[in-house]
């Protein structure tokens, strides 16, 4: 297996290759993957043969596009047939991992030392793009992170892989997401990190506390790295207003690792084309043009244990333009979220609601909100607040109707404790039960 340094050197160079050269590289890697999958995966042997595959064939973009999409339910129910009986020794050990789906749909698959190596290299690429100061303090607040609050241990552990594989780093402190936001704020002020890694909704709750004057933002904080949930644009403005704090977002999934990373020059999300083929498809299955929003479909070029070929990850994204930075890597302009984050109008059409509706707080001290669509004209507003007056409800309804793009019938539900997450610590502001 290649060393991490070798892979990084290759990635430093290939990011500047033309889009055309990168596509050739992808198809060459895809040919190797399909030869392997045809031999060792009963599921893909059948699927590739149905798509007209013959062993040793060269792939074109047209032939690739004829392979049916792999759905999440196929992966969930048929992983034992998708999984390969043998993997090449240079791919190393395999590891079983499970994704905790939001509706109890657990996907389980194998990843390998080789996919892990690519994850490390791409994570390092992300640090290099954003020229991080590795001597600085890092704070992490994520769902499953254990508490790391002892300065000596935080210094010994450092930032962890990949950075600590290359050099000494500053300390890295962490807390689980279950820590109440008020305590998080106190903790962050004390350890005063330059970088904070967390989820967008948790960041939003911290910003609420700072904006209300309930806590002071860490003095040293310069950048928040967001993962795991859809980042809504309002958060960038709020961070900037707080003290010129930047946000760098990462688009990743447990099945596939790092999918797209923000360009340091343009802010577009660059797809990690050396490792994945990322397609954005319209409802007819055709590639979306620049500026159009479509389904994200991904092929993992290096997972030889549970091949993911044209896997429909169920997110939606907007295809971006060629980037001004000069890299040949493809781009996404926005990651929209899941299909169930789209609102359905009474005429059956679907669109993306404007979430991140910070303006609700102008009406009342709403600590958290969530909008659930139960029917075509039945929308529930869940609010973490003491019950509102009829006048306040009317004001919120006006804002909700603007955000949803239709004067839906609304009902209010009041909560006095935190609204429930939808799994794995993630929170979705709008969920349609019709999707
Ligand atoms: Zn760029």
C-alpha cells in the first residue's frame, strides 16, 4: 500500500490537472474497480452484465451512465451480495462500519485500510488548502466525541491524525454534543481555541448565546469548521458579524468519507475527484447543468470491499462552475440536504424551504425550532419557548409562510426541553413526512 506521503504528493499535483485529465484518471480507476467487482461481488457481476459490461472493457462516460443507481435500500438489504468475497492484499484490513440513519434505517458496509488512507490524505489536503496554524488550539464538539479537558493530555494527543502523523501540533480539547450549550460557551471561553469543529445547528445555538450577551465568544477564535449537517448561509454572516470568524464547511458521509471540500479561493465545494466520481443528476437521471440542483450520486473508486458504484446518497446539491482557482476538480455550489428536507406544496410540487430562519427570534425568545410537514396542508411548528401569545403566533406564521413559500395551515407545538435530534446528533430544521 502507498504511504500517506506518496499519496499526498500525488494529490498536490493532480488537483491542478485539467477536468478532462481527471476524468480519464477516474475512468481508468473505475475500470480496475469494475473488473474486481465483476469477479468478486455477486450483486455487481449481475448488475454490470445487465449494463453490457464485458471483462477488460474500457469505460466511457456514456457506458458508465448506463449502470443503474445503487439505492440505499439495496445497500441496506443486499450488502451481503454486494460485498466482495476477496479483496487485493494491498488494500489491507477491512473494517465494518454502520451509519445510523435518521429513520432507523441502518446501513452497514466494509471499508479498508486503503479507503482510510485516502480519507487521511484528503483530510490533510483540506488542512493544507486552508493553511491552518497547527500550533494553535483546536476544540471539537461532536456527537460521539469523549471529553478531553485535561491540558496535559490535550497537548499529548494533539490534533490527532492526519496532522499528528506529520508534525507536533497544539492541543486539542473536546466535549460531546450532549453538553448544554451554556456550558459549552463557558468551556470554550476558558480553553480559547483558534479553531472549533462542530455541527451547524450547535454553532447556531452557540451564536444565539453570544448574540444575547449570555456568554462571550472565545477571543482567539478565527475559524469554525462545520461537518455533518447542511450549512445554511445565514451562519456565515452571523460568524463574521461576531468578530470576523470564518466558517469552512466539509461535505462528507460515513459511507464515503470526504466528498467535497471548500476551495480556499472561491468558497465553492470541490469534489474529491481522484477518490470519487460525484454526479449531480436531475429527476430523469441526466447530468445537471451548472446552477441546477439535483440528486447526488457517488462512486467510490477505492472501496474494493463493499463496492459503491453509482450510490444514491439521497442528498441534493447544486452543480457549480469551473473554479477560478485553476484546479480541475469539479465543484458544487451548495449542498441542499435530503429529499425529506423539501417542502411539498398542495399542488404536489416540491421546493427547498428557506431554513435557518433566524428572524423568528425577533418575535420571541425562541431557543430552537423545527418544522414538520405532516400533510399537504398540515404543518407543525415545534418551538422551544414558553407558549406564545396569539399576536406572536400570527407574527411567526407570517415568517413561516414566507420561508415555506405558501400560506399553509400551521399548528404550534411547544417544548420546554431540547427538540429531539434525528439520529447521530444531527438536527434537521425542516422535515417532510410526505417525502
Ligand atoms: Zn477552486
